[in-house]
């Protein structure tokens, strides 16, 4: 595949401004693949990163699917030029890596090959940030980690998902099902939950219970202080990506997290083929890179609440 010397990408210029800009094609490292982007999906963090945490000269965009255009010389996986792949990268953190671009580079073992005849580019792109974020709290051995698919959990173990209808939550609730569903808005929701799940919830959160809460927003100090017998553990999806990064503080490279997601990603093609992964609803947004600006404004007005959006 002939790769151009310059490409177009959505590059942050200043807070709130991220025009499509011409940049040199990223240079491939030995353990990376170069991806020609075919579709991207949007997450709230894309526009928040443009507006709230803008990092000038970095490329926006996290979730992608595309075609492998080049493979680094030391890549050990079976990925090859021409494969349809999908994944997730840390948009707006680096000048050389973001998915809202015609081409970008990423570590070869952080993409998964889309099995032929299964998902379109647009659908494959939606299995990125939200999907990976659902995996970490549930399956990582240091988080809840009951077991990894396709194995089933033995005995009776309960998991409470707060925020089931979010894009992240749906990746858990749709494939696994839910025994009870609660509307979070009524003032007596806590009583409803305790009544329905007693004695399991009471046991988990009693002084002897050693319950564990994995947060994807927080934790706030008062949450941790509320019940000292409960372990509060934050999960941050970027620690899966095999690079040190700065997000209000420096997060060192986590080999443990990267290894976990690499093993999980090897299972994803089979899980897609078997239908075990249930996709979120998708609203298709056309217009290529030039359509992203308009797409942000729609998202900010929260007209696409459920699931993600592709172009
Ligand atoms: N730690 C990480 O690495 C990481 C990664 C990705 C996302 N996140 C976080 O995970 C959260 C979900 O992200 P997402 O992209 O899945 O969001 P999303 O799809 O945009 O979530 C929208 C949904 O949230 C529900 N909601 C709003 N306020 C709520 C509340 N107080 N309690 C329960 N549900 C509420 C809304 O329900 P209604 O329409 O009924 O109001 C709506 O259906 C966000 O806070 C995001 O910042 C963390």
C-alpha cells in the first residue's frame, strides 16, 4: 500500500479549536502498525479533551477501525498489511498518535483483527473506549476479576453496575443481562436496591464484608471515608495503552494493565464471531474528518445519548 508523506488530521490548536490540519505521516516504530482509518467513533472525552483539557498540537480521537497499511519490523502478532483492525488510542495526549486522522500509528498488539464478514468499519469502530472501559473493572484480576470469557463464574457472585444505560454500562448489561434494574432518579433508590439484593449487598458492605467498588470516575475522598471496610479502586482506561502519560498527574507505564488488555484483545475476534459481544446503538454521521466539528456540537447538546457515533 502506498502511504502519502502528508496526511490530514484533527489537531488541537487551542482550547475549543481543533481544525483539520495537514501534518507529516507519523513514522512507524518497530513494534507498531500504521492504520489507514476508515471509521471512528465518538466519546464524550473527545470534545471534553478539545474544550477542557486541550493540549495544543496533539491529535484528537480515540476509537477507530481501519486497514493496516504497514507493519513494524519487530511485530510478533499475526497482523498483516490489508487486515481490517479496530482498537482504541489515547487521543489528545500525543503529537504523533490520535485516531481522527487519515493514518496513525499504534502498538501492534493493541489492535484486534476484525473477523471477515462480521462487522462493518463503522460498527467495529464502536468497540473502543466504552468497551475497553467496561472490561477493566470487571475482568482485570486486581479489580473485580471474577473470571475471563469464555469461562463462566462459578457459584453465586453479584455485580452491581451503577450507570447501566451509559455506553460503558451497556457493554456489561447487554451481554450479561440484569436480574434487577433500578431507575437512579427516585429518592428511595438506595432502599429499593438494598431490599432487592439483601442479604448480598448488606454482606458485601458490612464491616466484615470486604466489599469492593471499582470507580471509573473518582474516587472522591468522602466516598472512601464513608465505609472503611469497602475497598475503593479507581480504573483508568489509558493505563491499558502501554505508554506513560500525564492527566493531571503522571501515570507511569503499567506493564500489568497492558498485558491484561493484550490477552483480552486476542479473544475479541472469537467473541465477535460468536455474538457474545453486544454492540451499542449506533448513529451514523457522515462527512469524514471535516464532519467532526458539527458532530461535536450535536454530541454536546446530548442528542446522541445512547451509544456512540461514527463517520
Ligand atoms: N475511567 C475511565 O477510564 C473512563 C473511560 C471512559 C468513560 N469514563 C466515564 O464513564 C462514564 C460513562 O461514560 P459513557 O461514555 O459511557 O457515558 P454516556 O454514554 O454519555 O452516558 C450517558 C448516560 O448516563 C446516564 N446518567 C447521567 N447521569 C447519571 C447518574 N447520576 N446516575 C446514573 N446514570 C446517569 C444517562 O441516563 P439518563 O438519560 O437516564 O439520564 C445517560 O443514559 C462517564 O462519566 C465517563 O467520564 C471513564
